[in-house]
């Protein structure tokens, strides 16, 4: 019953490794969800989230569910039946956004590109002219493809059509710049288990005053009661009106994880993610492997490496896990069986993990007949890390 | 940043106190949500939940949200727009069920009674004849009133109209008998932070094969993607298809909390909840206070005590918290300012907590001019505990 889980190096698409400080915070005794001490913690969390989202939005809170609940809250609160919305889709999570829009009975137009490519703002502009969207939704960091989609050109299109901008920052927040106020993002959500290095279970969320204005003047009730922000905001706001029981322990953990981020400094943290990503890319390239995404659109937090011919996807991942205690992710959607997804998120984004992964990958690949010069990956990565 | 929360005796409507074993489980290092070790834990949790729900339902899982997410999952998956449903309502959580039904665009008929009274099956029967409900929903343990609603008479009505039976067992599961198979409950949900004594954040859920048959033959898609059980069941079932990232740490905690319950034995646990409840009732009665609910319908896990005249509600609760580290709940909805809600759930249901609460309450009340003979509450409770 009480057996201890194995130690893993979590280099998949999340969860990432969690600091012992965060695990310790999780294990503290509980207070009630309306206890003055918990209310103070809620305030701290909101302040810290504002720093990490780079925003002054009053409504900046963790939604009580995983990143997908953050996505659902972002859609059901800001979309009404019949609304024209545009989803700029470049992977599985963009597809999911479109599915959420349809379940809200929105008129959903989709612009899409093949998995692994970024969206072309020109194409979005053309479709926006046709459908005149009240809201444009896009995934910043596509966890399924490894593409980082620039947000500012899409904001310009939103400005032309007076559209709200909804951004999925699940795999970028805390690892890449996510500048909510500067980029004029209206609705933004993330997950705790990626670059924030907190266990999964909460979805950081923020909404601009303009989005809140829309929310408070909706014609219809939100179809979700659990995620209805007109109610949730009264619990996180000054009134502290009971809505649902907040996940107390998970909020302890989030506070600690955000505290660690602020101590490190966001810029330092972004630079660390970039450096370790560059080392990983240098390593796999030196081994003769290819990255799926072209350099200027690569995520630092999630690296998609093309599986070379003759190499068995599942066998490699299983060997990495069982022999090296190293988890990486398989491909998702159109990229299933074609790429590996190698996460370098939060606590996991460390030089030693990059080097150890390259070492382990070389062993697994050469045992399957793949040829590369011994130590080439580790050596190339080490050079980048030494710069 | 890292200050430790105060120790509290959590005698409110939840969260209840959590065993150090569960806190320790929370703090274990994370594995991935598709790791073979985690899949094994998922199987264990399902087995344990079946034991606690007294069911053999294959779909018996924790929903990734708090008890309210369990309620929402139970409604959005099993109700379609235009469906005739009947909500038998005897408190705030029944009202919430009706609200969830309306947000699903169901034709919702409500039978209600004043807060603090149980429902009359006759009345439900009369309304069922009129509206011919496809589903009847009822709260087993009304956390807002302290009423335990007998389920079997309502099942008989369901049988007459071939209706599905949906039961909210948030405040009863693990503290009172909840016999899903014997009572032929089709859809049942709970929360982790009540009589299961696990932190809030998951919602134990089970559905009968008949409910699943309905689910799989729905005419419309579930309006929630996050809670869509046609998708969620593929992650918890044999396929292990990725849906959303499971809250790994919370599932560690739930496994441990359920293990503790099975070690104690459900019957022993129910008996413990009953005994401590009887002691509490004897104590407050000896002090001259009144219980809100008549004896045969009283919850063991949540005791509603009428606030005596001349006593200040908020002042009393604040004094209990600040001087005695004891949290109790205020009234909710129609009972706000009229009752206190005193929880004796899971780990909190202990003789020492009953005695200490009565001692502390006497001090708080007499300081406000309330008159009762010194030590009468503690003495009466002690007699019951000695039986």
C-alpha cells in the first residue's frame, strides 16, 4: 500500500520534477479554506501569479483543476452560443481549444498548419476578415509539436477586429517570456506541472479588465457552474464568498513553487531554459538526429526530436525509463510515432539532466544499431554549457 | 514565504483533519501520469474506491477537481438538453444540483422542504407522476442542514418511473453507510476532504452499468470537455489514453487515505462516527442547546447546533479559532446566522475532539452571558463515550 514511487527524471511533456521545498509545503497540516491564514496565502498566490504572468490584472488566480480545466474556464466564461470565434491551430492543444469552442456552441472558424510549423499571421488575418471574430484563441507553446508561436502579430490582428485574445501558456509560463500586459493578452491560462514545477492539479489563470467587462455583461449564464468566474471571483476577491472548497494543499505547493521562481528571477529562469535547450539541441544534432521545428520557433521547454529510421519508439522510451529512470514523451496526434518530446521544464531544466539524457539516449540508440560517434552528443552539449 | 500554518482542529464542514500518513504520501516525489508505477496506483485507487462505495461498478474513479466538480461531472454526463429531471432538494447542495441541471438546459422540476427537514417520499412520488423524470437527483448528506436523507424510498420511486438515481454523498461517504449497489444508486459522487480525510482536490465518483449505457448512447456531446466521461474513462480504463494530466500527488494522498479506511474497516468507521456524534449531541443538549435536526435524520458527520439567543455567531466562531485552534462552520443559505455546523468527519471524529469542543464552547458561551452548569456538556459526552 505505502510503497515509495521510484525516483524519476521527468523529461516528458509534464509533470516536471518538483523541488523538495514544494513537496515539503504539500505535506503541511491543513487549515480551512476560509481560515484567515488561508486567505492570506490566497493573497500571496495572487501577487506571485501576477509577477509570473507579468500583469496587473486583478483577476489572477489558480483554477481548481489541471491545465485543461484552465482551458475550459477560459472558453466557457468568455464565449457565448453563436459567438464568432477564430482558433489559430498548430497542434493537438489548438484542436482541443476548437473542440471546447464547439461545445460552447460558438461559430468556430479554424486556421491550421501542419504539426511542427508555426502559424502565418497573414493567413489568420485573411480568415479574421471573413469571420469577424469576437475572440481569437491561440496556443503559445504547443506541447504536442514543440512550436513557440509569436503572440504579438496575432495581437495586432485582434486590434484590427476589436477581438479578445485568448492564449494557452501551459508549457511556456515560467520557462519563456509570457508578457500578459505588454502583449495585451485578454485571457491566459497555464498548468502548474510544467515550467512552474509544481505537481499537476491547478491552472494559473488571468483575465484583463476588458475580458472581465465582457464576463460581467454576458447575455447567458456560463454553462459550467464549477468554473463560473462570476462566482469564483467572489471567493478570491474581497468578499470571500464560499463557492467550492479550494484545494488547500495544492495551493500551499503553488505558493512555494512561485516563491522559488521569484527568488530565481524570471529573466534568469528564462535564460536557464534557453541555455539548456541550446545544449540539448547541440547534443542531439551532433548525434545526427534532427529537430522537428525550425530554430526560430523552437520551444526551450519542450523539444521535439525526430525519431530516426530503424529505431523503435516505444522500446527506446521504455529502456530510458527502466534503465535510466528517465521519462520522455512520445508523439501526440499527427506526430505519434514520429517524434520524441523531451521536456526541459522548471526544475528539470538542468545541465546534468541534459548531459545524462544524451548519454542514455546514445546507449539506447546504438544498442538498436543506430550509428553515431561515441560521446558526440554529450561533448557538443558540454561545449554549449561551458560558453 | 515559507511560514508554517497553525495546527487546527478542523470541526467545520470540511476539510477535516488529515492523517500524517496522508500528508507524507502527498510529499513523495512525482512520477509521470502515464508511468507504469502510476498506472498501478490508479488501479489500486479504483479497487479501494469500489470497496468504500460498496460497489462493483467498473467506472469508479476520482474526478480531477473538488466535490463540486464531481457534482458537475454527474450532471453534465447524464443529462441532455430537454431531459425531464427531478431534484429532491433539502438544502444548499440540492439547490446547486438544480442549478447544474438548468445550466445543462434540462427541464428541471424541484421538490423542496424547509432547511433542516428531510424530504417526504410521498411528495417526490406525486411530482414524479407529473414530470416523469428520466433522472432523480438527491443529496444524501446535506452539508448545509445536517440532514441525512434515506435513499431507499427514493430508489423505489425511481424504479416506478424507470429513472436513473443520482446521489450526492459528499458528506456521508466514509462516515455513514453509502451502499451503492444495494441501494441501486446509478450515479454517485463525493469529495475527498470530508469523511475520507484527504485534502480537498479530488471527487470520488462511480456510475452503474445502466448509467454508462445511457452515457454511451447520448444524442449530444457532453458540454464539458474536461469532465467528459466518455473520454475520461479511456484514461482510467485499459487503453490508458491520455486525456488530461492526472493530479499525481493528490492521487498518492487519496490512495493512502482509502488504505487507512480499509484498514480500520468501514463498519468500525461508521460506528465510530455514530458514537462520537451521540456524545456531541448529549454534550450540547446537557448544556441546554438545541440540535436543528430531529434525531432520526441527523448526520453523524455534520451536526447543526442552533445558536442560542443573545449569543454572537461570528464572535463565538472567531474565539474558538483564535483561542482554541478549533474551526467550526457557520450556517449556509437559509440557516446563515441561525446554526453552527460542527463537523466530526474522518480523522476529526475522535473522543478527544468532542470533549475539547464542548469545553471550549462552554467557555465561549458563558463569557457572553449564556448560562449552563459548569462542565455539564463534557460530563454528558463523557458518559456516552464510556458506554
